[in-house]
C-alpha cells in the first residue's frame, strides 16, 4: 500500500519546475502531460462503466 502523500508527488515537482527560471515552458508542459497520463488511462479504461452508471442513476427517479 502506498504512503498517503506518494500519489501527489508530481504536484510539488511541477511547482519546482515552474518556479525555476532556467527551465523552459516546454519542460513544464511535458511534466504536466506525464502527470496526466495515469488519470487518462484510468478514465479510458473505465469510461463505459462510468457512462452506464450515470445513465442508470438518471433513469431511477
């Protein structure tokens, strides 16, 4: 089981990159895309279940 703060380790790293004057905006954008990839993969894998669940909740009422 991961440590509680381990899942958010990319946010401080991106903050450091953003405030460093020697780092270009391309590097910061590349880091942001790399940080986004795991969430995007999970969304794409669970998209069908998510839409099914939302549609089922909408028709219960």
